[in-house]
């Protein structure tokens, strides 16, 4: 696999490389992801691109958090000065989501499996981002009336796809929300294509 990636890195006709996760357990996913050239890392996972994100420098951004920011912008949802709570601290969604919201001047809290009084923390959110990977875990006790709810979760339960937030509570209490399926997922794909175009343009400059 590393040999294949090395060949793609060197191929001037290849502008973007996507490693489909999860990889088989015997494969070191970190080693594989790090072997992708940062300039072709359209997922935005490479440590170089993570460092650029943290520093506020131009670079390829993780697609799902970027899609969430684009959604908030397109729907003209205020971010500056708002309380944003992110449930989940993954390198793919939770951490980069926090950095992007901080850059937009939100006051950000990251919650996770060890957070005390999780429901209370979530109820403080003007913008609630659920990315914990547990089907419909966040119910009505977790949502402040009028909050904007972004459900990043993708869980299969009895053959159906559902998010991390109870859809009935989300529809009843939130001022705006992303459904599952059909919400953040298509935006992730759109931002992946945007990153690919950015990578291609970067190689021409």
C-alpha cells in the first residue's frame, strides 16, 4: 500500500489522494495517512495540514468540519460570540471543528465520554455539534430550545441510518438542524471535491 501511495505522490497527473477508512486491523492507518503527500491530502488529515489548521495558515481542511462551516455560512447562522458545544474529540471531526469555530470567534467547549454532566453542558450551546458515534444519544435533555443542532453521526440501527441526536427532539426544540441522512454527509463529499480542486490549482501555481 505504501508503494502505491508513493507512486501516486510522484504522479503529476494525480492531484488528490483519498485513503478510505477504516483500514483492516493489521494495517497501521496512521502510517498510511502520513505517507500521503500533504499537497495531495484531500481529506485534510496529514499532520502538516493539521498544523496549518491550528496555525490559521492556508491548507487543505478536514472535509466534514469544513462542510459544517460552509453550511452555517450559507444559512447565515451567526457564529461570533455564540456558545458552541462539540460532543466528540476525534482528530477527524471534533478537534478540527473546534479550531474552525474558534477561528470564527465562537466560544467553544469540547465534550467527550469523560465529561461530567454532559446534558447540562450541551444545554448551554447555541450551536451543538454531535459527533460522538452513538445512535440518538442526545435527547431533549441535551438541547437548549432555539439551538442550532449539527448532527454529524452516522449510525446503522435495524437497517436504518440515524444520527447521534434524537430526531424528534431535534425537530421540536432546535431553530435549525441537519437531518440524518441528507444533512452533513453530502456536504462532506462537496468539500472533498473542493479540496481536490484546491490541490490541483496549487500544483499549477
